[in-house]
C-alpha cells in the first residue's frame, strides 16, 4: 500500500488537530479550576488574589517563626532535666533512704536538693547550680552524679 504525499499531509494535520484539541481541553479545564466559584472575575483578578494570599501567608509564617523562636528561648529557662540518685551515706542505716535530686533548665542551671537520712534525723540541703557546676558551693560526689544523670537524660518530655 502506497501513500501519497497528500495522504501523509492529511494524516499529519489530523494528528496536529487532535493534539491541539487535547491541549485546549486541558487548558480550559485548568482555567475552570482556577475560576471555580468566581463569577465574572478575570484571570488577572484571580492571579492578583492568589498573590495577595501568598504574601499574607508568608507574612503570617514569619510572625509564627518569630513567635516559635521566642518560645524556644523562653523554654530554655524552664525545668527540663531531672536526675535523682538514691544512696546510703552511713554504715549504720540501710535501705538507701538518702537522695540527691538535680532539677535543671536548658542551660544546666537550677538546684540540687539533697536529703541525708540518719537514725538521729533527716537533714536537707539545697544548693544552687549554674552551668552544671555548684554556684559558690562545693558539690558532693552524689550531687555531681545526680547532675550528670540530669544532663545525660535523653527523653525531654
């Protein structure tokens, strides 16, 4: 079967018309989605509305980003890390009823509460901690251990 040049040309034109029809249909459907719900509104007005919405949302995202940074900074000074160590400091008592409790913020500052239990009574001590070290006071081994436990705690919930 031999095709003449005219037949090839007619086939090409037909394929071109089909391709253009598909393109126009897709373009029309896209325009319909853009203008859905808008009556007598031009494409220019729709695009301007979209750009205004985008600018407004961008500004809102910046505001929220600033607010988030402020919350993160404020959160650093709240109690975040807790470490406790129970021990028996005296040979005449049992049960590890003494303890050191470290309560630290995001900067490893806070307090250490120590309770020493003895048969004659119970003694409580509170020492200030700054950047993981005793502030103006020396810390006992147990208090330092409680601070280390608080600093190495991984779950920050």
